[in-house]
């Protein structure tokens, strides 16, 4: 049998497993096998992934692992860590692991010693951070910086914002951090209204240094600094985080204020690079470095552990089961931790920009489903918004619950309530509540029979709704790094199994291009160019409403 037929055989077996009678039953699997929590979970350090509350049983897990082997996931993993050109459509390696490596790890991207390059840049960042924190690097008027504004969007915003919140919320930070991403002028206006220019350091974070939103906001803040403190002050108040050194120079940011990285770092994987400078400035160098160590530790686990014990591989396979075997098109992520409140937003880009593709590595349309819709909110907030649908809606939506056992605050009572809710949500999704149970409870509460008949159906929970739980001891910086890298590698594994390129993002280009074409048409009196009839009508309506105002 050639490789293709081995692989299609593995997919076919998965389909056959999904077609077994009772393939979606989860409670019945617990009845048959109370040892599921042990058999369907894996740990690395103090992080545990428990996927026992899914319909994956021994046969399904074996089928998923066979699929991983048949797809030569091991070969992909080796090529990824060897710095091969896994991002074929952009002719690049995907070597974000080098950013959290030590120089001695000598990870390469093609012929470049990526670990050495990253370590050098990290040294420059560390010196800069220390200088700012000491006050030796200060604003043009001699005032120490008390606030850092990160101007960036997508990967140049979501990762740094998420990690900064995660690392500073419990104990506060060294500097205040603001994140300006959207081109909506409201955000820039608020920054300029609320911050003191003398004490504000602006980081322009853009891998390409061409992104319209970022450049528009950067120019606004540049004018604000120049108008407030004089043109010469711009040099003191700006730094750039980019791969495009020529464009940075053209913007007027001096070489010694540029922290560079290479094109083998994808935007959504860049928080470990100089794009994470805001994290280090706001939270401190040590937490930033500890987060990198956590990422490095997860890299080693992903690279070395057998698939059956490998957290990123298992998390990916659980997702493959849900998307491809069960046909579920959504995935919710509920971190029961306010510090991770932007984690779902970060994952939305990480997962959907990476694997939201329908053309395979061979250039042909794929015949299977790929990335599900990812969404989430912190628990318990989610329980009071969309969890109604997850419990009783017509679609089955698998959930990842994330929970730390030890809080970083002195309200253990609150943390126990939080944890009880996380565990209860997962239990409720599994267990459900049958019609007879509902009726018995209503009868016991003295509800009249006609009321029971009318209301009981609405109070039934089908149960058998899948979830996984990721539990850690404490959400410290190392654990945060592990958690982020866990999902990064999950995404890479899924992309490989779906045979799409997880590291490009051509799907964002068309809208950018059309926006540039529409922009001139929005100017007062400009002729409206050729668009589809709906867009032309909306442009005319927009102009009419604006001109009347
Ligand atoms: O949305 C597309 C994208 O290219 C993302 O991949 C990237 O994270 C974001 O734009 C920002 O790009 P840059 O860092 O080059 O400004």
C-alpha cells in the first residue's frame, strides 16, 4: 500500500468509527468504563488535559493515533523543528520556537541560526527594558516613562495584549500598557486624551510595517508627540518592532530603537519575538523570560513525547474527532480565569487564520472540513451569555475548559466558587437532565400537572455534549507560556492532518485591497468607482448620511 492509501484508509476507519451505533454517547462510555478519566487524559508537568468527557473511546483514540502516524506527523514535526520550509506558499520556515529557545539550542531556519539571532535580539530587548525601568531611557523632557502604548493589529496586538493582561492582572505591572489596534479613530483619540505625552513610550509593532491600520495610528501618535513635545522628541518616544527595517527608517525611527525579527516568525506566533516588548515593559523582564521558558518546555514535550502522551497532539486529535468524525463546526474555549479573558480572541486568530483554509498543500480543494469557528469568554461570564446555546441549542459545540487550581489572590472562597462552576458546566454538558428527572423534580416542588406538561420539555438537557478540561496548578508565567505553545502546536498538528498550510494567510488580502479601492470613493464629491451594485449603493448611502450630518 502506498502512503496515500494508508492515509485514506485511516480517514475511512475514522469515518467508520463515527458511524458505529452510539458513537456520540458519552455517558454510556462512562457506564462501561469508569476508568475513563485515567485512560483519556495526559499530563505534562502540572498541566493535565482530560478529554474523558468526549465520545472518544479506546478504538477511536487508536484510530486517531493511526491517522497521525499514517499522515507522517512525525516527519512533519521533524521538519518543523529542523527549520524546513513548512510554509511553502510563502517559501519560509515556521521557526517561532527559536524565539523561546536558548542560544545553545541552535535551532535553524534554513541556513540561519535562528536561536542565535533570537538570543541576540532578546539581549537588546532586555537592555532596553532595563533602561526604561531604571529611568535611564526616558522621554524627551527627562520624565520617566510610566505608560507604553503598543500600536499594532492582529498578531502584533492580540498575543501581547493577552499575555500582558495575564501577567499583570494579579500583581500589577511595572508600566501601564495600552493597546491601540483598530483604525477606528476613537481608540487613538482616547490614548491622546488620557495619556501624558511626556511619559508615554510608543511601540509600533508591525511585522511588515505596511499595515494600514497600524500605520494610520502610528502617524496619529507621532503627530501627537511632535505637536506636544516638538519634532525632535519623536526619537525618544518611539520604538519599532518589525522585520521591515527600511520602512521603519522611512518612518523616522532610529536604528537603535528598532527590534527586529525574521520572516520565519508568523504574525500570530510573534508574541515571543520583539513584538512582545510591551509584555516585558509592562510585566517585567523576568515574567517575560519565564513565559518564554514555558514555551520552550512545551516545545520539547511536543517534539519528544509519543503521540499517545503528547498534549498538543492529543488536543489536536480531539479536535479532529469533533470536526471530522462528529461533524461539529464550532469550538468554544472557556478559561475560568479573568487573566485569560483575551485568550479566546488570541486563539481566534491563531486557529482560524492558520487553518481556516479550503485548499490543500497540493493546491487542490480539500474534501474534508478544516478549522471550526472558535469563540469564547471567561467563565463564569460565559455561563450568563452563550452557554444556554451550548447546553440546549441545536448544534453540539465542544468546549475546552481551562482552570488553575491555585489562585493568585487571597480570596480562596471566590476561587472555589469559580472552580465549582467550571467543573459543574462540564458535568452538566455530560450528564444532562432527562424528561422524567425534570418531571419528578417539578412534581416534588408541587407544580401542577398541566404546568409540568407545558414547561418540562424546556427544562430538559440532552447531555452527552463533549468537553475537555485543561487544568494547571497555577497560572504563572511559565504555565502561560506552556499553554500558549500547547495551542500553537495543536494548530500546527491539525493543519498538517488537514493538509493545509497553517502558516500563510492569503484570505486576509482581498478585503485589504478592496478597502484601498473604496477609500477614495468616500471623499466628498469624489466620483464613485466601479463596484458591485450593493457596495456602490452603500457608498452612496454612506456619503448621503454623512453629508446631511
Ligand atoms: O490580518 C493579517 C495579518 O497579516 C496578520 O497575519 C498579522 O498578524 C496582522 O495582519 C498584522 O500584520 P503586521 O504585523 O505586519 O502589521
